[in-house]
C-alpha cells in the first residue's frame, strides 16, 4: 500500500510505516539536514526539500500522514498559536482534498489541545470532516503507555474516508498498572558501553533554565521527554540525581562534573531509532533537533495498525 508523508522530518513516522509494510511514494520537509538523515535510512523514497506551499500536486496514495510544525503549541516554544507557522495544517488539508486517500494520520504536540489553542484544533477537525472524513475525537497519547521507554505526550488525529463506512478506534495502552511494566532506560541504554562518548553529547554548561526543573530519571525508570533542543536534553541516568532547593531551582546532589546530557545516539534509541544512521555531515545540534522532533516509529506504527484492514481493501 502507498503513502504520502508531509512535514516528514528525519523519518520516524515513515520508519513506522515501512515497518508496517507500507511504501512511501513521497516525503517532504524544508530542512536539508532532515533530508540527509532520512535518505541515509530510507533511500527509496522521493524526498522533496522545499516549502510545501511550492508543491503543486501530490501522488495518489491510500494513506496521507503529517506532523506539521508546532512551535506555537509546544510546552518549550513561544506558545503563540497565531504564528503563521501554526497554520500549515491548511497545506495538509489541501493535500488531503487533492489525494483523497482512504485514511490519514496526524501527530502533534499535546499543547494543541490546551484551551487557548482549541480554536485551531477545532478548525482542523472541521476542515478534515468537511473534506469527507470520519474523524473521532483526537487522543493525547503518552508513549510510555505503548511500550516506549520515554514519557512523551502527543496528540493524534486519525480519519477514515466517510464513504468507506468505518470508524477509527485508538489502540488501548499496553503498559502501565495491571498491564506490562513500563519499559526502562536500562533496557534501551545498556547497549551503550561508553560512559562519555566524545563528540556525541552536548557538553555546554547547565544554565539556569536547565536547572529550573528536574531533568533526571533513573536507570529503572522511563526517560523524560526527548526534546529537540540539545541544551534541554534529559540527563543520562549515570548522572547524579537532582534536588529542589527553591522555586524553579534545582541542584545536583553530587558533583555536577559527573553529570551529562544524553548523547544523540542514546536519545535516538529512546525515540525507537536505535539503528538509525546519522551522517557525519549533519552537525551535532541538528542531529539532536531532528531526533527530538521525530515521531517514535513504534508508536506511529501502532496508530496506523489500528486502522481496520477493510479500509484498504
């Protein structure tokens, strides 16, 4: 089955599709270093490095996926929902109406569902439904509940073409109380034997903003959210724990010189991009950026696998 991927990044969502047996006809992102990483891993896909506004037509496909930019909705962003970048869902809507696929899947940050952003979320749902799709209420998914060794809350919007007559139901969590134990950092990071991998982690000072919250999670816990900003990357579990000493002020319980952020390879593994290749031509900070912005493949695969098989017959 064929899919088109928009706002693709380095290919986390697309890896999930490939793992599920899909063929990706076209991918698109405006960032050249995202393309470098993508093509090092999924070279068969036609990847267009251009603004989506310049793409005049899209190939026919059974599935359309997209993770349009979210800077105005992100917990770590400017939180201005009226920025023009946050209207790029209109381009996804344009592609949806042209391709008219049997189903679509959108992933975005959970902040899109906050009350001050709800009007934009509602506009997306209205547009997708008026385009001829049955779209249930979106779901905020915490990836740790679905087997990822990371706390990561994201919103998913899924639609099935109305004329098919089927309704999408989100998959149920597989991990948590009375289910399977949460996956831990130890299970993922034990493969990395080098304690201080030279040139693979951000070694900048821990500034006041970094120390304004607890960045630590232990070996036998899931990681905190992998972020796109290298300076805000969670601590490696070998680091000393952190202790709160005041309002928005934390300190290390041990020598801060023994603390380090996760390396980009460790961050990628916690994003379920364990074997993903990252060309040396991509700068360290850009590697962190595309990793933090990626959709964990195993999570995306579960959301797509929950689309009834009959949709694509």
